[in-house]
C-alpha cells in the first residue's frame, strides 16, 4: 500500500512538471521528499 502511494505521488509530480510553475514544482518536490522519508521511516 505504501509503495502504491509513492507511485501516485510520483505520477502527480510528473504531471505537475508539465505545468510551467517552477516554484510550485520545487515546493511540491521537497514535500514529496519529506513524505518519502516519513513513509520510509514508517516501514522501518
């Protein structure tokens, strides 16, 4: 289930990258990194 969530976030990140909003994309990318770390810590 956690991996499916990561894939969904990755798809959202790719879709958002198409939109020309670099500050928003950078902010979302850092948020995605935090979520990935949180999920990784939860799995461990």
